[in-house]
């Protein structure tokens, strides 16, 4: 089980960023799980560095031909690991998924992501 202790995350400056995930095989994704640490384990009892609004896209082998798979909101009042169903109408497999973080829950300097899982 990966460590979701406070500080063991992928931090990035500000509240907007994106990461391109190369999948180990051609995958037809059906859902994505995004995880942040819990309020209980957070030193100040706040998870303001958690992502808030984000977009998921699939890309072909060359990293081109981007297909929007969904726009979501990570809810800090729910469980730390949250699974989001991707658009059902798209029956295409991808080599890459792009996770675009558009905002966080109020942390001024940075945003943290603890774990991302692709289900397909």
C-alpha cells in the first residue's frame, strides 16, 4: 500500500498543473482514482492543498489527439481516495492519460497529489 502520510506526495507550485501518465499498455479507461491525505492525519487538520477541480483526457501513442474523458471535483469532505467514472460513450483505448488540476482547496503556495490510479 503506498504511503499517504502527510508530505509523501507529488507537490507542485500553485493551484494549476498537469501530469501526463504513460500507461504500461494500451488501456480503455473506465475510471480514475485520486487520493490525498486525510484530515485526521494532516498536521493542522486541514487538507487545503488537495486538488479541487480537475480534467482527465486520453491521448494516443504519440501523445497527440487528445480526447476529453471528464471534468470532476475532488470533495475534501469525502474519503481521501475518490474514484470518478470516465465518460461511458468513449470506447477508445489510450497510451497516455493527462490529469489537469485546475484548482485546489485554498492552499496558496502549492497543491499535493498522493496517488492516482487508472482503472480499465
